[in-house]
C-alpha cells in the first residue's frame, strides 16, 4: 500500500468508497462475533469480505513499517528527527530540552548535548527511581 485514502483506492478499483466502507464494517461485525466466542459459518461472500479486510490491514501495517524505516534512517543522521523519534517512542514519559547545542564536526552537524529529563518518576516501580 502506498498510503492511498479509501476514496483513491476505491476510484482505482472502480468501486464506490461506500462499498469499501461497507465491506470493512461487515468484517468488523464478523470479527466482533468471533472475538465474543461465536463460531459463525461464513458464506462465500463473508469469507471474501474477511479476506479483503485482512489484506487492507496487512497493507496498512506494511506501509507503516516502511514509513518508520524512513524516519529511523533520517533520525540516524539528523538530530531534529532523532528528537522527534524519541518523543514519539516515549510519548509523555520524557521531556527533551529544546535548546540543543549543535557544533560542526567536519561536514556533519553533530548534537553535543541532548538533555533528557524524566517527568514521570512517580510512575516508576519502587526502587527504580
């Protein structure tokens, strides 16, 4: 998947966006029954809808992984992206100083100071302060 919206994907496939949304809703309802312990006997149509939903989810996940790899590569050479990645990874658990001192080292810009301050020490288990 390349990150297309359902509308764009529907246009590409020659179906209405409402059809995609309907199929995904049917799949959610069927999955809910399975999660609640039911063992429904699927019709051929329902099996196709469940497979469609599985493939959409798989494509979304692959797209997310590909985008994360791009961000990870950028973070390895750019302190700004490294900070964004760290903030996202530890959402709310850390506060990162915004006054990053950058100095030049050859042709590269390298961070010399990145201060990380734990802001939620009370959430740490006893003895781990």
